[in-house]
């Protein structure tokens, strides 16, 4: 069996949450004898096809971007060629260009779309895009949501419940290299006090401006790993507030990130908008047995982090509630340790890469045999 994954970006151009999910699915599916290709856009597609982790990453020329959507003229023909060799087409939503390609060149094969997120920010453009979006979603055979919470709260998915199922995103521990003793010692020397950790791209929906406000009311250090479009504004805010307990360390290697994950007291993830549909960084935190603090936004973040079991869930955009949660985990160490152990168990039971890939492999097999969504 051969699967063609189709998404706007992929390694080596970018490797964010959705890209990591695609990589984990393809890697895991290989254990079931399933071969995969990934087609995406690139500003520099000259390198052509690239082998990556046992599958092939194909590139089409990115012509231009508008409202975070990449467009390409040559991708339609490229998609047609690769789809002809595939048994199943696996789309990753949202990406309007993907809808256009699918409708302009119907693959004539079973199709599934992993619905990673509603479109939240571009409200005006969404009105224009909505008819195309529903034509696309109506035409695919199956839809996969990453959490039951998202099906419950997405007005879009509510229209397609008969063909929508849930497969949580998962991670493979084998993809995470162990931090060296030297790397651990380096960060321990730099941050000797107990600290809370955030990892992610510094985007508008991450709620980090709320975290900085909350930092004025806590006595713990907070390390922020990552870079992104909000970095300058956040550093300016931290300077204005005179914060000495917030530390921006930029983007780090996987080993350095793991060193910090292993040593942090807890993981804080204050995303405050539905644009944060899942939060793969939370799965990483759970994998390392860390208690978590998240905000209630009606998405997968509250599916990963269960309030009072694996950590604390607070009201979004509530500075005092976020500060109280941080202080509680900082001082109630016994409770915090219990949360961390429960988070690790939840990872093993629900969010391992093995479980995700097995679920997708079973779905692919069912689709090939003509089965209906369960």
C-alpha cells in the first residue's frame, strides 16, 4: 500500500507540529508495510525529491503566499503524477490550495483528511473560502480529528460527524535523542533555580503576553524556548514590565530542548485561541512526565492535559488564574509530582506514536477494503 500525504510545508523547509505529525504517521505506518510520499511546496524546490526517515519528500515550486496560504501552478500536475501511484490520498487541513488541487484534479482514489484546525484568524477571507472548503470536505471519504474535544466544539466538523473519527496525534520516543550530561550541566548552571518551561513558535495565539503579565505575580523562573513573529513584541513587553524571571533562549536543538524538558518543574502552555487546535508540545511534556498548565479554549489542549489529573487548566486570558496555577505547582511539589506521573501514563495510553500509527494503518486497511467510518 502507498499513501500520498499532501500539505503546504514539510521538511527540510519547516518542521512544526503538523509536519512532525506527518513524519510520525509515515514512520509508524512503515512498520505495517505501508509506503509513503509527502508532497509540499518550497521556495527552493531545486533539490527535488529528498529521502527523509524512510519516505520521500517531494517539492513543488512555491509561487507566492497570501494570508499564510502558499500557491503553486506546478503542484497540480505534480499532485496528479504522485496520486496516480498512490492507493490513498491523505490531506492535511487547513490549506485552501489543497482544496483547489483536489477539486481541479480529482484523484479517483480513497481520500482522508486530518483536520488539524479550524481557520480562526482570517475571518473575512474565511467567508470567501467557506464554499470551497465545504465542497472539499464534502468530497473526501473520511475526516480525522485529533481530539474528541475538537469535534464537539468545531462548527465545521459538526456538519460531517457521520464520517469523522478521532485519532490523537502521537510521538515516537525513539525520535528524541538523549541529552548529554554536558548539555544538562550547561543548562543547570545557567538556570540553577527550579523553572517552568514553554516550548513553541512565538505566535499570536500562544498567549505568551498573558504569561508575561502573570510572571509579575510569581516567584519562579520561566524559560521560553522558540522564536517567531511575536518575539520582538514579547521581549519589549518583558523589558517594560521589568521582568527578571523570564528568559528567552531562542530556538534550540532537540538535545538542548530535551535537557530543559527533563529538568523543568512543569510545562506551561498558555495558548488562548482556538488556533491552538492540539498542542504537540504538550505531548512532549507528557512524554517526559511533566505536570502541565494550560488554558481552556475548547480544543485538544484540554484533552491532553486533564484538569486535576495531569495538571491544571485555567480560564484563558486570566492573568491571576495563570499566576495562581504556576505558584500552586511551584509550592505543592507532592501534587505536582503526582500530576507528572499521571501525564506519563496518559502519554503511554493515548499519545504514543505507536498507537497513532497503528490507528492510521488500520484505517487505511479499512478504506482499501471499502469499509465505512466507525
